[in-house]
C-alpha cells in the first residue's frame, strides 16, 4: 500500500470513491477475455489495489476533467443567478411576449 501514495491520480480516485460511496450505486458488469482479465489483475496487484478499485480509478481518471468542468459551469450559473438578483429592479413584467418583443 506504500506504493499507492506515490500515485497522485489514484489518490484522487480514492478520494472520489469516498465522496460517492454514500450515494446510491450502480453495479456494472464487464466481460473480459481471460488474457485481459489476467493482465488487469496483475496490474492491480502490482499497485496494491483490488481489480474493482483499479477499474474505478481508471474510470475516475478518465472522467475527472468532466467533473472539473461541471464545477466551473455550476460557478458560472451561480454568478449569473447573483447578477440576475442584483438586476431585478430593472426587470419588466411581460404579459404578452409577442407585443413586448415587437416594442423592443
């Protein structure tokens, strides 16, 4: 397990697993050839992980950029919301959308 601390991406995966551990989970079934299974098992054992944990870390590593993008989008949406609240006094009530757009 000492080798694991040298792998920053795997540590990210472990942190991610801790975060999502309390959420509802979905079991994924993957069919592998015997040769691929053997290579996967050997690689996982080399770094001190179970195959399941190793595969989870591979997935996390692959999608971690998406998770960061979601945070940026969420911050952007939050900023837009705050701006809308600040500009609320400038809003107008629209009862007839076509008429309002024609009068712009």
